[in-house]
């Protein structure tokens, strides 16, 4: 049982009930609020980097660690 304001997803679309006990969806008791769009054009193909490229988060030194920022904020010494 659906009531006014209830939202359902059906066949790639979303519908909202216009009234209590709106009947079968889709139908006059339902309002379409979003529908599935067309498939977009294929994106550019690029080579994936290997897992060995780049550095792990623990090895990054360009930003202070969260704990260091928190400690500095408590002292009032950290400014971005």
C-alpha cells in the first residue's frame, strides 16, 4: 500500500504517489520524477596505471597526517 509522497523505482525511473492509494504504477495516481536517460558516448580509452605506480597514502609527505593537524589545531599553530 502506497500513500501520497511515497517514491518508487520502476524500470529505470522514479515515481512519486500523488495521493493515498494511487493504484498501479505507472498510472494517473503517480508522477514521474526521473527517468533513465540515453546511453552516453564511449569515453576515451586510456592505459591503466599498474598498482606499483604512485605511492601509498602512508608514504605521502605533501600533507601533514590527520593526527599532526589535530595536534597543531589544538595548539593553534596550524593554518592552511
